[in-house]
């Protein structure tokens, strides 16, 4: 029976549901922390906690005792603050100076230019900052050759505290890549420059998921903290680790069942035509909700102990599956779209093998889908 909740004084059935296993998140956090005792793990909660739901995770995230929670925006930081999260929050993305004027903010901020330093010094005196060095990825960050000049300028802002030095890796899973080695070399140079200026940041961090999973190749070059996203949620970017536990499960329910005759088609553009008589089921979930269109005629879901292929193109709010082999299927039967068991054919790990990165399956999950954490 579908669970109901009181919604504007009437019963509301949540057809699509994301279940988050906090025990899996906690296990992943402990496992990643155990790989190198000298490197603390800071979970990344940006982009709605990689689709898992930042507001849902806020209920229990303090239990991990992480050094930081990393977010991209001031909005995300506020979402955590509103829910009384006590763990320190590092905002890694850009913030308009106007947004810093309102009141004193209890966050740590990333800086890489004079404009950011000026805004924080003026509107957030005594703020803690992390200097972001562009070690070779060439996105955000101060270029290595410009770092001394920035540090010299920072000397005049005595009301700011340098708490961290950081960078970001472009291809950390490939230690032998010359550009990866160059990034590590440049980050080492940045650490020396900062040290020569008499600055001693408490936190040094460049590592992401792949870097910490391959920590033994990097020695002590990674610093003492890793900003970890995908692996914290139980997914190895390289698809090699069997230690991590996926935390997310996405389910829905069958909304209609019908027979499809040989030669009949399903969905937009007639991309699926039945070779035999078959039974199909309609699901009230589609690409708006996060079922990627790349799964059209390729992906599978599970109904009971049976895998059922997605047939036809995934629509905005509807997906069709082949349930010919499923006995006793009925309207209201539960369907698992994303399994939290890595070995299942419909796990994010398995489904993600057909696309460049599995991040997309997670972050495209609609924020309107109900989420619960267990």
C-alpha cells in the first residue's frame, strides 16, 4: 500500500521516492577516513548534495564530525544554517559582494583575487579564508606566478584569517598523467610560497574522490584534507572500488498496465516497435524527474526480482517498461529505478557505464521528488 501523508488537509500519495541510507554514508565516510589517517574527509554537499538532498542530509550530517561541509553557494550554506548544522561550512563558489553586506556570516570563504579579499575584509571582518591556487586546471584560482603578489596584498588585510590553502585536480585518477604530476608539483610550490610568507594554514587540500582512493600514489603531496563528493555517496568515479556503499535508492509505482501487440510502437518518434505481443507498464516518472534520456531503449529497472527494460524514449514525466516476464504485476506495484546495490543492473554504477560520468544521473534528480533519510 502506498504511504500517505497529510498535505493541505488531504491525502497525498508520493509516487516517486528517494531513500537515503545514512548508515551507508557513515560507512563511506569511515572507510575513506581510514585510507590515510593524516587526511581528514570533508563531504561535498554542493548541487543538492549530488542529488541526495542537502536539506535531508542536514538532519544527520553533524554525526560524522567532519572538519568541513563543502558547498558551492551562499544559498546552500544558508540551507544548512537554517537547519542548525553545527559542522563548519566552506563556501567554494563565487559570492556577490552585495550578498556579504547583510550580516555577519559564520562560514569560511574561498579567495583568489583582490576583489574577494576586499569584499570580505570590508563586510565580513575576521572571516576565515582558504586561498585557491590554480595548479593547472585553469578554472577558478590565482595563477601560481600571481600568488606572491596576492599574498603581499593580503598582508594589508589584517582582519582576515588564512585558514586553508587549496586547489582542485583535473584528472586525479591518472597519477602518471604528466599534467596531473604538474598540478601536484605546482601545488607543492604554492605551499612553499605560502610558507615563505610566514602563513601557516591549518588545512591544506587538493584531493577529491579519485585522489583519496589512490592516496598511496600521491604520498604526502595531498595535504591534510580531502574534499570528497561522489565516493562519499558510495560511487567510485573509476568504477573499481567494491568497498563503497551507494546511499541512494529511487523508486516509483506502476500507474498503468496494457498489452502491446506485435508491430505496435511505444513513445516519441516510434523508436521501439514490438517484435512480439507483450505487456508494458507505464511509470509516472521521466527526464524532468531525472531519468536520463540516454536510458531510452537501454536502461533497466527492477520489479520484484525481475529486471525490466525501458522501452521507447523516456518522456518528460513518463517512462515505459517491458513487464512481459513479471507475474502478478498490478497498478501500484513498486518499481526500483536506481538501486542502492552496486551489483544490480539498475545501480547508478551499472547504468552510468553508458555515459561519461555517473554524476549526471544523481545531480539531475529533481528536487521535487520526496526524499527521506533512514
